[in-house]
C-alpha cells in the first residue's frame, strides 16, 4: 500500500528560483533564506518520497483566461518547465506518475464527487518548480516523480479555503487506497502575504502570516473557514494563494508534528513561509 510520509507548505516566489539558477544563494540578500530552508532539504533526503503531489497555481503560463480549471491534475508522464519570459528554468523535466494520478482522479470524481480536470499535456511554471528546487536543490534529475495539482487562485471565482481542505482529505483517502508500495508526500505552495500591484503593492502582514503558520499546524478546521475577503484584505491580492496550503493540510492527520518552521522577510516583495509537517500516528 502507498505510505504517506509528510507535507510541506512553502512559498514559491519566482526570484528564489532565479537566485538558485544564477548561483546567488550565498549572497548576503539570499543567504538567510537558503540557510533557513536547509532543514527542508535534510527532511526530503531522509523521507525519500517516491512521488510528490505538488499543489500549486499556474501564473498564466500553461493556463490562461481562455481555460481556467479550478482543480487540474497532471496525469501525463512528463512535464517540462514553462518559458515564463526568460527561457525555461534550467531544471530537469518532471517525470510524472500516471498510474497514481489516474487513481487519484478516479477516486476524486467517482468516490468523492470532486469534478477534476485531467491534463495529459502540460508545462509547469515557477509555482511548481521553485518548491522542488527548495526541497531537492539542483540535481540532474528530480529524485521523485511528480503529480502536479494546479489550483485556480487567479481568476474569480476561486475555490474556498474549506473546499481546498476537503479536497486534501479526499486526496489522502485516495492515497490510502492505492495498492502499490510507494512513499507519497504532498507540497502545498504559494503565499504568504503579498501584493504585486496597486496602491498596496509590497504589502506584507507578518502578524497575519503567523496566524496562518500557527493555524495550519494547530487549528486547520478553524482556518478552513477563512473567507476570500479576509485573505484579500489581510494578505494582499496574491496572498490568496495560501488556500493551497489547506489542500496539503487536509491530506494530513488531525494532529501533526512540526518538523521545521521558517519565516523570512523579504523574499523579493513577499513574505516567505515554510512548514515541514509529519502525521502524529
Ligand atoms: Fe504564485
């Protein structure tokens, strides 16, 4: 049977990927951040997940206003990095896990009544590749297979935090019913507080970020009731991304052990947050 090995919440700031790609991680600006994520790399190397489900959002790369799935699962056998304007990131292609992806999709649609978009061909942008770089560094090939789970947090109406939490729970049930002996982890990406445009561009709300870091660990049921209006007000227009952390948390046990927590400001014009969590058996 598949074994669930843990969950990671991490921001997916594009400039973090650029810092890695251009060997700037030890420069004064970036070193504190990369020092802070080192325990994630240690955990990932020890947990050795065979498959990572990466919950992320596409930033008008593979998808756009012509096609905006609410929840899309990548069921293909490989996913190339998307060219977001500066050429594709110099990272390996992601090798997919179609058998588990289809099992998850079948379970979600048939058993759980979640209407999931199935994507057989897709490129993946920084939302997915930056978290992989944070966890695994710069290998010639990623040490795990990847199932992309793309969430619409861009175009109104986005799913609620509670819907995301429920989806996470449903995904966990799908993992538990997968008969093959593999280790599975889930990453929830995006956030924390940030706003990229308008009068409040550069907004960072550290007290509110702490509410999320604490709530994800301790009171996810309560956090799942967070409204979009609260997120937009407190975390900024792009802060809504943090609802994707609820999918990760929903996939975990009621009680979790906090392996590592890290918070850093600034990462570009955002707050960076990281949680590494394991189930309390
Ligand atoms: Fe993003």
